[in-house]
């Protein structure tokens, strides 16, 4: 049997505003202290009225720009009506027919094949989040608890076209989305804390006798990890193949099904169907007035955008000569990491050198210390200074490592390390490359003349070049900071010419 | 001094002169409430202690020379759908019988800033849905001119309180005539300002795009004074309009030169009571006698106004009242099978018949497959109704007609005929759909001694013009000086 | 005219538990009102934009500033049932 999985994602992302979408309560994750970030507006008390947070709209529009979405000059707010205890007004203020943005795309590259695809976006709209219900876990049917701290926080809903063809692509799409939103600093996209949430619509196109048969669409809800998204979709595809083989149901034969994801068992499970199909009775919220944005205002927002991850990867490859792999490693670590890299590169003037150090020496320290780049004690400008000296040939790579190690040791002792610290360390430890050939000459003469080395000297003269090693070592011990390559050449020249 | 027989202006002067103190004024009204409050049933709660404390504070400020607000010492009855922090705000509903808001409505704050005395919370049709105050789940309110008759509604409590002189002024809300019609029935002045003129923050919503808070007083000047204290932009209401508030009471005595009055022919249609017809035509003659240019004006879409209104108002109401589900505030049923049943049972217990009827109509009008035919159609006809007014105001300054086709009906008369009750709003409803201001001023009495109101309408934010035109009429007539016999 | 099933469907959407008698009465009254509302069929609105807002107000914003929230005690003060920290509701059946 041949089939193609057809997958569309609905992603909800919480925006990084200070206050909620329609009131001044703080927008903070605070599950341990319930119902302290509430007021008449977000509790939906009789008589209260919403007032739009301008920053939430600005962040939304910024996001839309990063997602290649078209921006609407006119948008408005609608009420989506349904009953749930975490929704105190019994309607959610959302956007129905005129969202602030529509028709966009995100480009993703699949690690397995290296293939790059475009996932089209239908729209992104802004809405208020609901609160949180906590169910009694005892099984005795106790009351559920409702916390409204999250109620009314700004939420961006991003809806993709069903362009995704594999669980891997879904995960990569989400990862790219998270990276992008973190780069432009609109959301922290923390799936564990629920600031990024995902629902997946999955079905199959079965290819049979030259016919393409779509199977019923299943919505898998509340996926709260990247691994979960991938695993749930993988499971769902397998389950749907089996379902097709047994009941051969096509799209339209049954109502759209909603399923949950049980991460522990690794399977999706059917949720009880709604008795009456949802009728949200959308209509324009009479308490909120429409919003207009001019193209000039859009331009002003656009001017605040940083370079997006995809563009950054491209420029690292084409402008700095990095490998695709290194470029991705650096960009995918996040904006601060890439900014660090950019600064190191600009100070030292060599992207490859910067990439090597960042992905090896620096990364090893970050891993060992379990810290983020932002917490790393050697500033980009300082590391850049070290690398600059290597690039200019003032110190060897080996000396550079010694400086790096010493910088870390000093900062671990509580000192601030600066570009000046680099010079001091080089001077104190005599790590500067010895370029005075006269000095090297004298050192070589002394080593060659030493009786202990008579055998080695004879061997080199006799053409056994590998015998030169111990001689180089002795010269180097004598002269810290000499370049091993030059010393080797000078010894050979001396003994064989 | 006959305190409760005085206008707001007379009371302010007397308190300013030291003839009476604010405490004496408040006490006089509290005494009237003790004597007649039960008969009229205007108040759902009376805050005797709080109002005397406020009055004493006004006296203290005055004696120590501190500055005082424009309404200093004037007792005001506030409709019980306007939030008052720490004072029950019930909307005359079983649903909110025990609801005590933790915050003040903008209007409440404005009244406090003006040093008015909030003497009590006035009865209304449940959630302001009705035209007679008979839909109050908590209490019957009677017309002070004849206690067998309804005071009108939905702000019947505020209108009856002012009409019976149980308060110097009243605050109501007007969604389809709910200030003007009870003002007309109770023989007082009542005004619905332009949509957006007064903040709705803290007004428990019935139909958000139509609701507007407004003043009652025994005369036009008092109405102007109260309006200028509560009007103005409020950042907490996105639909409030950021324009300066003119000093209405300062200009109200200035007659309008070359006033052009348009008489709305559709407001004199079939069903108009002959006494009403005669009184309003006589009122228009008063304007003629003052030199106004009077012409007939047609608002051709008036015949669609009631249908349009009920579609829009009920659609919005069905959504606004969805929040009363027994979870975060309000009534929760004692008996239920599960959560969904708890919602449905709590709402069934908490709401009265009219509220249920309107929620049902609204849910239906917004439901899938019907919303284009009903809700959306309503929004489109609404624009045509607004266009009628825009065209009319090209040629006239104010429109005139009866506030209601009949004087106050008897209690119980229309209760079982909701459609007939809705049709009684024919003259007031269009102003809400169009968002324009309107005022009802006393203009006579029916043969059986019930008040009749003249309604004047003007273009958006023309409150000043409207009040001056109303005052021109009032100055020539005595209707506003009449008082119900027992008061 | 609305069928009893239609009326029940609306009541379910409205979360109103109505008795047979109420369903019949409200059904009847709704029918009358809808008959009356049919007067709007006379009006040609094909060229008319809907008017959801009567005032020409746009872009009513507030700055992204926090304000002091209510103390929890006040937030919960009107709730029918709480444990002092949370609003309490009968057990929620998932997705019901």
C-alpha cells in the first residue's frame, strides 16, 4: 500500500509582554501561586471591559514579518464562544475572519535527507489564553480546581497548511519556528511551561489504483514537547494505516476526531466526542474597536528586526566559508550564541577560526559548566582578541589555548577578564611567538652541540627526519612561544645543508 | 425649606448659603424613603449609613473651605447594574443577588469625585431587559403617579425614585429607551447621551454596542449638571470617545437661535395614544411659538428598528450573559449531575423568563447557518437607520416626537405579550441603533393623570444643543414642576 | 417555525436547562418574534456594510504596563465554591 501522510500544525505561542492582553495583570508563569494575577477584567467580572495591549499587537506583527506573512492594515476582534471553567467570560477574544496576518511560509531543512522544503502558513492571529484547570487525580471524583493566572495572557496562533509530510518534518518545522521566535525575542517558546503548544491535524492520502484517497482527519491535541510531536505523529500515521486497512473509511465518512497523546504509553487515544458539534457563534466584540496599521508603522517595526536564522546560516556559509554543519550548529544554538560568534568573528577577522573555537573549546566549557553562552565569563571581545593574535601569527594555537585556560582560571578566581588580561597573560607566561631568528639560532646551536643529542643529530644528518622531534622539543622548552614548524625547518636546514 | 421638593440647583444654592447642610438634605431624602419607599419600591438597597457619612464629609469639606465637586451633597439613586465597590450590585437578578463588586464603575467614581451622595441602588428589569421594571426578579416598582401602573423600564427604579422625590437625581442605563421611557412614565427628565460619551466601565453589560449610561433629574438643568459630571473619556472603555466635555449646565439657559425642529412622522403612527398625540403636538407648537422652524421629517427605516434592535441586542446579550455559569461568581445550583448540568441548572435557576427568552433569541440569531440571516442582517439595517438620521440632521437641529406612544401601562398588562412590550419601544430604539443622544422631558398628562414625555433627538455629541432645546421648552411649561400627590 | 428539536438545540448551546413547558412556551414566543423579524426581508442590504460599532473609534490601546492585581481573597470573594486558593468546580470530564 502506498500512502502520503498529510500533516498540518496549529501552534500556540505566548508572547513576552509585561502585562496581559486586555488588562494590566502581569504576564508571568506562576503556577505555584494561583489566582494572584487576576483582576475584574481577566476574571470577567460583570461590568469589566477589555483594553488592548499595544505591545502584544506589535510583537505579533513582528512575528508575522519573520514568518513571511502578509500583514493586514485593518484587523478586528471577535468573540469565540464556548463554556469551560478556565474561560471565565464563556468566550475567548480572538480573531475570526480578519486576522492581522495571513499567507506566509517557513523554510525547513530535514536533517535526514538534507532536503529543504517550504511549509506554507494559512494565518497567524492574536487571542487571549485561557486559565488552567487541575483535575482531581485521586479518582474519587473530587472537584476540579481553576487557576486564572494565565487567563487573558497574549497568545499567538499560527496555523500551517497541511504541507508537512512526515513526523520529522513536523518536529523540524516546530524547532525552526521556536528558533525564529526566540531570535526576534517575541516568545521564549518553552514547551514544558506551555509557552509553546502544538496541535497536529493528521491524515493520509492513500494511493490506490491510480486514485488518491484522503482518509478522515484526526486532530491530536496538547502536544507539549518536540519529541512528543514527532512520536505522536509517527504513532498516528501507523494507527491510521491500520485503520484504513480494516475499515477503509474516507474523509467525510465520520466527523473529525480529536485524540490526546499519552507520552508514557507512546500512543494517541480517542477523546469522548462532543455531543453537539461546536458552534462558536463568532461575532465582532462590541467592547473592542478595530485596529488600523499604516505601512509606515509596519516599516518602523520591520526596522527593529534582526537577521533571521536562515539568512544567518546562509551568510556564514557564503561569506565566512563555514560548512553547512558548523553554520547550523552555531545558528541553532540561539541568537545570543550567534551574536557571540559574530562578535568574535568581527574582532578576530576569521570566521572559521571563530567557529572552531566556539564549537569546540567554548562549547566544551559550556557543557562542563552546564551554562548558556550568556553566562560564559570570557566575553566575545576577549575571545576575539585571543583569536586575533593567533590569526596575526602573534601567538601559536597552543599558546592561545593556554591563554584561554588561564582566562578561565582567573575568572573562576573572581577576576574580570578583559582584552588587557590577554596581553598580560601572554607577557607573564612568555607565550608570545619568538620571531627573533637569532635567538632561535642560538638555542638550536646549543641543542645540536649538546653531547646527549649526538645520536639524534647524526640520524637527522643521515636523512632520518623523524629523529628531529626530540630536538624540536628541547628548543621549544628553551624558547616558550616559538613556532614548532619554523624550528623544525631551521634544524633540518642547519643539519642537512 | 421643602428639601425634596427642590431642584438640584435650589439644593446646591441652599447648601452653599448654609440654609441647609448636606446631612440635612440626605436625611430629608432618607425620611421620604422611609415614608414612601416601600410603596414605590424604587430601591433594591438603601445605604443610609454610607450616605450620611458621605454627606457629613461634604459638610466638613465645606466648613473647612476645601474645594467641593459639582454635585456636592446631592443624593443620587444609582441603577443596580452599575458596580459599586463593597455594595451589592444585583442587576435585579437571582443570578447576582449576592454579588458584591470588588471595584467601582467609572460612573461611580465620577459621582464620588463630584461629591454626590449615592443614597441607594435602584431597581430595574433583570439585566436591564424590559420596559416596565416588572422583569425585576427581586422587587416590584410602582409608578409614583399611580401605583397600579408600571414606572417604565428598564431604569424604572431610578426614574420612580426621582419622580417620587426619593432622590434628587438618578443614574440609569439606556439600551433601547431604558432611561427616556421611564423618565416619560414618571414625569421626570431623562437623557441617553451619545454612544461613547459616558464610560461603560463597570456597567453590567446587556448589549455592549447599544448600552449607554445617562442622567435623570426633575429638570433639564439638573440633568445637564449630572451629565457633565459623569461624561468623558475613560481609557478603560475602548468605546468611550476622547473629546472634551462641554459645561452643559453653564449654557443650558441660552436659547438656540433659528432652531430647526423636525417632527418625525413615523413616531405618530398607528397605536399612538390620543392624549400623547395631543400633548406632543402641543409641545411642538411651543417651539413654533418660540420662533423655531418646524418641519415634518421622515425616518423611513423606523419600521425596521424594533426587529433590528432585538436581533442585535439579544445577540450581544446572549454572549454578555454567557459568563453567568456558577463558576467564578453568581448563583450556583444546589442540585446537578455534572459540570455541564451545573451550568445549565445554575443558569435556569438564576435567570428569569425574559432574560432566558432573549438569550435564546440571541444564541439562535448567532448560530451557524442563521447568523447571516439574522445577526448580520441586523447590522446592515442598522446602518440604514443611522443613515436616516444623518440625512435628517442635514436639515434640522433636533428631531421631536413622543418618547413612548402611550402613557404608563398597568402593571401586568403586557407581561404575557413580549412582542407587544417590545413594540412600545418604537420611538426610542432607533437612537440606540444610531448611537445618537436623546432626552425625554415632561410634556403633559393623560386624561387619567399619567405623565407624558416629549422626546428630542440630536446628532452625535450634540448634547449641548439637545439640552438647550429641551430647556427652551421647559421654561415655557409647568409640567416639570408637578409632583405626584403623595410625595 | 422552530421545531422542538431546534429549540432544544438552542437551549443546549445557551446552557439553559428548560422544562418541557418552558421549551414549548419559549419556542412559541421565539417563533412569533422571528415571524415579526421577517419584516427585514423587505430591506435590500446587498450594498450595505454591516455596522457593528456605531462610533468611528479605532486603535484604542493601552501601554504594556502592569497594574496591581486584586488580592486573591477579593478575586475569589464572589465565587460559589473555593478552597481559598482555587475556584472549585465539579469534576471536569475531559473534553465534555
